[in-house]
């Protein structure tokens, strides 16, 4: 698999759309997440720091995160359950990616434990990417 080079950097897309427009277009439509939970912005920001090593887009905007669930607090902390996929079953970082996600979310204040599960249903396809990811890769559907 060859590494894709970005057509537009994340900064270029932000400058073109403005911060508010960027935020709206940076959301994949299929993610199930606790949008009103106090931890969600921190969890999302942590996940957005992880990039697919072959595609220069973060895994959130790439559409690899399917769901995030935050459990009721126990002893003041919340356990987090994340279901995600990969671009293909043969992804070279299939063994490492769940650990990267866990390592990014676990240190957040208020998080007690993090479980990350790779799922294959539904299968990922490029239409699952946020509009910003499609712009960065010059992929329009």
C-alpha cells in the first residue's frame, strides 16, 4: 500500500472554511457518541491526535470511529468503550491502532478505564469520511 500525500493540509482547510465551518464539516455522520457528556470534547480531541500512518488524516475524520460510550461514574471516574474499524482487514497497524486509541484516551482526567474494540460491520468505505477528510485527500463523492 502506498502512502497518500495530502492535497490540502488541515490548516489550509480550516483557513478556507473558517473555524466554525471547519468544525461542522469535520464530523463524520455515522459516529454514535455522547455529544452532551462533559468528557466527549476531550475524548474526541484525544482521538483526533491519532493519524493513520498511510493516510494523512486523523482517524476520527477518516471515519474509523464508530461509537464511543461513557459509563456512569464509579468512584468519580468513567469507563469509556470505543468501537472502531480500520480501512481494511490487512491494515499494517491493525494490532497497534487499538492501543494507540486507548493510550490517547486513558490519561484524560475523569477517565477510569478504556476498552477499544475493532469491528468490521459495517465495513469502512471512503463515504464514511468527514467532509474535511475528503477535501484533504481530494476525494469527492
